């Protein structure tokens, strides 16, 4: 994913669209302050400077889907794993809720379900991971006690690939689709002619906390 | 000594020491392993793939799916959307790529539409008040009644008022409604005979509109040709937060920053480091209320250094000499710097940049114009566009084309209605007090309290909540408490509805039939349809349907006025959009896009006495003359009026300003968790607002970040938490509107005289630890 | 192997009261667990900033105690130090009870405890790169080995005990190095990330293990009217002092390193932040300064009462060391991007403990105490009384 911080307007459409797309629950004010509310995509405000030379950067942070993800390394039950196409998946079925991945994630991308979440009338009924791997095992859906995170909307991507659509052009995660400024681009990093490669060569790009050695796959084009 | 021991040490077995025998433990373990192995053997889809729909248990998954096209109404932009409806439930809202105004974009609020639709606080049936006592904290004692009973009573009262020859004593308050509902309510007011249709516009940016009207006769917001502009000089406008059409600005922002070879430059003038300011290339922290001076100082530099578009000025403008004299005479950057708090050098730099980067736009917003004297401020800022030739050119100010709706049949009010319409309007628009105003919303409260020009007998509020959104909000509580009869129409109960005698539950915008279009922004016209994506919930009805029903019950010429225009909300939408495209096609597409915008219409675009862009306003002169006010001096020129602050500087040393963050959903986010939990993105906080104070000011007051404080004005006080924020001028207190403590409760009442705009700026406050 | 071991009669009123009290607390803990299982971890004080709370603190504390205790037993069974033989069985038994408690504590902290079996699916379903998974092997194996060890000890087979003792002690070292690695290998948490973490944990294990052993032995022997040998306790005290110093050195080096490293803020918060009093008063004060003062005082370090006090201080101090690392150590906000992160995303995590969490932890400890008492009654753990002393079953263990 490539997020152009010069185009980004800080509108948080990405955050809200992600919640709507993935049935991510909201919480109460207390839960929000204590960071109990799940957030798959958050926009952080990074400030520096003093009046009048103040500067605030608004940076959308989905899961970085790191190539060397610390969460994948530490998950004992292999509930989080990197799939072939690079997306770091989260399997509720396997998750034992040990929270080691939350501890290990340098980006705060993961959220634990601290309580059973209410099902809202506007929740979509067809959503993996609630529906992935539904079999004889109990707890296929989001229950309390499991960890969740941004999945790059793999359900959209998989469905689109089946229909022969091109990833990054005809199908993108919900955040990229919702961004009004078109600041979020998504596509195949390995495709030299693809949109992502072109964007990365257009100007200086960086990733968050590169010194952590996680090789995140979300790039930021600087202002 | 006898050992009493049940243990058999040689067995090396845990025995019963741990509550479970080793055997049992092993058995369980073995079972677990076996089950695990078995599971592996059972055929399952590979990890991480989606189970095909036919493999779901019965009744689960997607059974029906539809993507009706409609449009949003969480702000006045009314963006086109598509809604994914699965098994009869709306589950996701996305943009409509056919819309050219937003190019398929939406803002975050569009997503929140799901929470608007499924708001658990929605009214399910018409309600009648049983407790005659009215007040903000009084329990109305709602009891459900039927639609028939409700409408019969309402029409009965309306009929009585009309029969008594006093239809003008009906006031209609409107907030955010669809264009079709606005049209139908306007028609009703006219047919019924009341001049008192009080829209919320007077709380919005009437001064901004009047400022433009002074220059070119267009009493409207400006449309800006964003895609092609190279420079935006923004005065107090929340371009990325609240300025409508918002989604268009958001889309164009991406385009002008990085989707074309020229990266547009943006400079923001604002006392507060808004989201727009932080995304811009420079922030000028101007002294609140002094934007006019700054704009004129910039003009000074442009004129004195001969950077203006002489060709345009000479060919298409009038009054330049008067303007030039005024600007050069009193607005040198050095004079203006101490007033505005912007150094003279910076003023010069910005002026040269602005004039040197064509096409450039000077963009005015409520932050700058929401003051007494706001019309002149808007005028001053708007003139900068003319100075650099940015009028009706690519990349400059453009003029919005109206959608070619099929005209409603002519309306001839009957005798009773004509008499009513001839009465002076309640809010004083067009009077000596507000000579050019189209609506003076906030003044209606005073008028009602003073019963001047006459007492209001009955009022209908349609999606309005002035008790929350108007400066000096408590007056509206008083005014409504005194109303003999009040009917409120909206999907939920809000502060204003709390005073009603009858509440009629309206559909939300996702269950309604309507036609809509954005406020000025795109230039070219675009019509959007609204169609129900789900059947209306509970017992709610379309507003237009209610009006049709009431009109029919009233009979006579009122009913006649509503004949042959479709007969229902759907019918009305169909009637008005006839001729655009076939109805079925319009429903499928969701939008009708008008012809491409034509520039350079100088021969016909200026609606002024001279037919040209006027630096010296003939329109304003005419309005002033009508009320006997002087038109000489700078009365018809853009100029700076030092604000009359409300409150003594000694007792109230700080200045209150308020702003509207993006996630303020029509001014009130309280029922929408998605909007609430991320409410203030700059502060990374949700669920509340703050009194934002500069660190220097906070230090003087001995206030630390997070302290509970009281913000007190001469008109009231509120309790909130302090937020020490570098992004606000020292001496200024900034508060977000829409959630948390309501700054409107302590804002004083003042008006921009010319437009009747309720001023939000100018109230002084003091802040102290609570 | 000289000296025989007997069970306790366990019929005294004191014993019974203790069993009832501990049983009640353990039951309360069970109820708290059920509540947390049904309602979810919202009943704990943890959050997405500080995801691990009191149960994990208890778990690593108990693992440390267990490993320490087991390693100490090797003094007798491996190195043949006879002066510790009277307490060596207790040490091994304690180790078994404590590791079971640790596993219970981990179970209780899982979001989905019913899936705990997944932790034991080594290599088959698990990701063995995860320190958690590796520790599954370590803890599980350790539990089994220590049971075997205990059994061999009861069987009286000296040679086998020696070999098993070596294996068990080595495994115990691995266990707690592994526990430390769980924390030490996480780069995201500045205060944890250190190559010293496994060693620090091992030092803490030895320190707290000796301390607990002193406390348990002195309490058990005193309350069952057995003679507490001053010399033995004093020599344990010397061992304790040595371990405390080693631990102190490791903690000091670790914190000092972080004060130099680029990522200092989290550690500065730990040393000087609003909750740093826990560090200075409990971890350093109670855990090191007070005991060292006692243990280096020539008069005090031979008195059982004072040695007990020093040991008790260490027991408390090392608990707070675990607590302080896991909870405030994770609270400092992560620097996702350079600069100050506003609001919730940049806020220091709160770590108020909730009643359920506390009751749960107390319940687990009570259950362990209960097992200990029952063990004393049903297993031959305590040394036989010399003939002239009557064990009239009057006292509690």
C-alpha cells in the first residue's frame, strides 16, 4: 500500500470506511480512552514545534503487513501468518488470545476483543474472517478473547481475483476506495509496471519505524 | 508414630494431588490430539479463503444484494452515493463514480449514514406532548398518536390560523433538508401565506454570500474551479473540514497536490491551526476578526507593485479607482501588521505569491466572515480574485449553473395568503436593520420573544435544531417555550423537538424520495436522486408526503398549489427531474450531469447596475439608499471594521472562537459512535471537545492540559476540559462544535448588519480552573 | 540418604482453618475466572497499550520461583550438600506446585482459555519460532521432569535422583531463560528489549526462589515445631545475598544501557516517571536494599527471624520487579512516527488493577498454598521429628 501524505486530507474516511466494511465495533468513551476499542485503521496526529511554527502531520496507519512481521514470529498458534501474496492474515479460529502479538506489534495495529461485541443492524452478514474456515470448529466469528486487525480487505481481493479483476485497479481495500483524495494506492509491489511501483519511484517514500526491521509493506510518500 | 499417608511414592504418579488424575489428563490430551487430527482430515477450505456462499448454513450469508444509487445528507453537500443493501439491510455506503462533482468521492460522514439510518434513538411514531410545561430539562411526557390524528390536528390549527386571517403568524424553521423538501416547504409557505420561512442559512455563511453579491450580484457561495487552480489563499474556510461541497474539495485536494504536473500551493489564514492549515503550505495565524484588513493589505501590495491583472480590471470592473484609493490610503502592510498580527514582510510575500501564481483563488469562509462587518470582509476577500483576474476563468472563481429542474407551476396565492405574505417578515430581513439580508435566522428568536412585529402563533420545525446550533442558543429555549403551538419534524428527538406539542417522525435520507444538488462548487450542474434504499422504518414518512397530506387537508388554493406536481415525494422528484433523463435511467444512475462549464461569460454573468464586477458596490448602494443610509465614504467599498467585542476585555481577556470538525454530522454527532470516537483528529481524541488554549495563555492562567475548566462569557458559562494546543493564537479559546460542551450556549448575539448573518466571532470569555 | 521424611497429621485446628481459608480464596478466584471467561477481559485492567496484566505477572513470578526452588534442590541431590537435605524435598515439591500455578495463571490470561491445548501442539500446529510456543515445550517438559524428579526422590534412588536432578536443574535454567526471552526478544517494547532479559530473569528466579524457600521452610518448620537450623538458613541467606547482588548488577546494567541507547524514553519513564516509586521503593528498596542491609549485618544475618524478614522482603520485591516490567514497562506509548503523538494513540497506558484481576491472582496463589498444605499432609515432605519431640498434631503446618 502506498499512502501519499501530501494528498491525504486527514478526513478519516479511511478509518470509518474500514469500520463499516469489516464490522469493526465501536466502544464507549471510557473504552476509547483506555484503548479497548478495536481500530483497524487509525489516523494519528504527530505534532512538533511551538506556536507559531507548529506542525501536525496526520498519518493513516493500517496494519503494515510487514514482510518480517513480529506478530507472525510470536504467535504460538499460528493464528496470524503471512499468506503467499504477502497479506498477514488473522484467523479467529486459531487465536487463543494470548496477546503476544499485540505486545510485539511496533505499530499498535492490533486490537483485542475485550468483550463480546454487539451485532449492529448494519453489520454485513457475509464477512470473513468471520466466515473463513467455517467448519466443525467452534468460534469462527469475532468473539471476545481474540485479536483482530486490518486484513487489507482480503475478502474483497480474493473475490475479485476469482472474477478476474485486477488488484489495485478494479479492487482495492475499503480504505483506499473510500479515500476521497485518492491518497491510498494499493497493488502488487512486485509488479514493476504497476501503480505501486510507479508511485514509489515518483518521489521519496518512507516507511514507519524502519529501524525495527519489520519490512512493512505500507509506504508513505512524503510531503 | 503412625504415618498416615495415601501417597505411594514409588508410583511416580501425580495421583490426586492436582485434582485430576494423570490418567484422566492423558485421556483428555489424547482425545484432544485425536480430534485435532480428525479435523485435519475433514475437508475444509484452505486457511484464509472465503467459504462460498452455498456452503453457509441455511439462512446465513448473502441472500439478496442490491446497490441502489442515492445521495447523502449528513451535510449540505449531498454527495451521490451507492448503498450496498444485503438481505434488506444497508451495510455499506460508497461513492457513485458517475458523479462528476465529487468524481465518486465521499467524506467520512457518508459512511456514518448507516448509523443515522439505524439510530436506535429514532422516533417510531408521531408523538404528542402531555406535559404542558416546556423547558430544556422538562420531560415532555410523549404519548404516541396516529398519523391521522397528528396531521388532522396540525392541519386543523393551520386552517384556523388561516381562517383568522393571520397565516403570517406561522413560522417554519428549517435545518438541513433535501432540495426537494426545501422547494416543497417554500411552496407551502407561499401558498399558505406566511413570509416566515426561516432557514438555517442565517447561522451559516450569509455574510459570505452577501459579500459576493456586493461585487457581482450573486448572493451565493462561490464556486471555485479547483482542478485547474494553482494557488489557494484561504481565509477562515474549513476547506478540508466543513466547507461545502466538502467531498469535492477533498477529491480536488488530491488532484491539485499530486495528480498534475503543477502542485498547487495553499496558504491558510486562520486564528487556529485547522486541518486545512496543517495540510497547507503555510499558516498565517491571524488575529480573529481582522481578515478584511489582511485582505486589503494584500490588495495594497498587489496594486502598489502593479501586480494586478490590468486587462481584466479595466475591461470588466467598475469602481477600481475608489477601491485603489481606499486600499492604498489606509491598508499598507505596516499599518495592518499590528492589527492582524501578521508581519508586514509576510503580507508582502503572500501578496506577491498570490498575484504571481495564476490562476489563484482567494477563498473566504465562515471563520473570517462570521463577524459583524462580515459582508465587507467577504467583499474584501472576494475582490482579490478580481484583482488577479480570477473571475470566470479556468482555475478561478466560477459561477454555479443551476440544475434545469422542470419548473413548478406558477403559484397564485389567494387573498388570505397574499395578505399574509405582505406582512413584514419575522426575522427582519430586508428591513432597516438588515437591509440586504435574505434570512436573519437568529433574530427570529428575539422577534418571537419581543412579539415584534407580531407574536408567532404556531411554528413548524423541519430537521432544525437552533437550540443547539444558534449562537446564544438559550434564547431559542425561551422563545420556543413561549410558543403556543409547535410541531417538530425529524427522525429523532433533539433539543428543539423537546419543545414540541407534536412530533412527526420523518424518514432519514436513506429512506426518502427526493432530488438534490450540491451548493456552489462544481460550476456545472448535477442533479442527484434520493430513493429509499430500505423501506422506511417504523412509522416514519417523507417530509414531502407530509406536506402534500397537510395541503390536501387544508384544501382551497393551498391544495391547488400542490396539484399536478406529482402528489407525493416520489412523484415530486419525478416531476421535477422530468426532461433530464428517463426516470428509470435516473434511478439506476443516481445522477444527471449537466453540460460542461463555460468560462468568460462576462457579457452576462454580472448582476450589477453596471453589468460589471464592481469594486464599488452599486447593489449595496441601492440597498442602503432604500433604508436611507449613507452610501458615501467606504460604505459601498470593501473595508475593515474593527469588531465590536461582546464583553469587557478586562473581565473577559480571551476571545472565543468555534469551529466545525469534519466528523460533526450536521452539527450534532451525538448519536453516531463512528463520528464520536474519532471526533477530533488533530488531538487524537474522541467523544468530547475541549477548550483549546495556547500554551503561553495556559501558563498565564495556571492551567494544565486536561484540567477541568470553566469557560465563561457575559452570557453564560460552560464546563469542559482544557487542551493546551500550540495551534491556536495566544489569547484565543477555540472549541469544536458538534459534540461535548456547546460553545453556542455562551456565544453572544450579534449580526452582520447587511446580511443578517449571526456572528459567531466576537464573544470574549475568561477561562479558569473549575 | 540419611533422615527420613514423614507426612503431617494435618488434624490441628490451625491446619484446618488454613485449608478452609485458602480453599475459600481459591474458590473466589475460580468465580473471578468464570466471570472473566464469560464477560471477557474487560474485567481486567488491560488494554491494547498494556495488554498483559496481573495474571501474566503472576505467571512469570511463579515460574521464577519454581525454577529457583528446583535449582536449589540440586544443591542436595546433585552436589550432595547434606545440610540442605531436610528441605530439599520441600524445594522440589514447591517447584512442582509453583509451575502448575504458573501454567494456571497463563491459562487464565488467555483470551480463549478453552483453546489452551493449542499451546501444546508443538511442531504440529504451532509456530515454533514463537517464544511462547518454545516455552510451551519448556514448561510442559519442566512440569513432567519435575514430577519425575519428585517421584525418583520419593523412591529413594540416589543415583537416579542425581541424574534427574542435573537434567531438572538445567531444564529449570532453560525455562526461565526462556521466560525472559519472551520479553527480551520483543523489539517493539523498549523497556523489555534486551539480551540481558533472560539472564535477568534467571537471576530473579534464583533470588526469589531462595527467598521463598527460606520463607516456606522457616514457616513450615516453625509451625510444625521442627528445629530450624540457624546455620542452614544463614547459609541460604548468604546465597540469597549473592543472588541479589547479581540481580542488582544485571538490572543496573540493563537500565544503564537503555539510558544510552537511542530509544530511551520508555526506560526514563520507568525510572523517573509517575509510577517509578514502585521501582525504587519495592523493586530496589524492598527487593535489594533492605535485604542486603540485613544480610550483611553480622549480627542480623545469623538470626532466623531477620533472615526471614529479608527473604520476605525479597519475595515481595521480586514480585514487584515482575509487575513493574510487565505493566508499567509496556505502558509507555510507542513512537509510531517521530514527534509527539496526540491523544489516545500517544497516551501512556493506564494500568489500574481491577478487583477481578486481583481476586483471580489471590485465588491462584491461595490454590497453590492449598496444594502445598495438602502435599505436606499426604506426601512425605517434612523431615521426621527427632524421637524426643512429639508431633502431637496440635500445630498447623
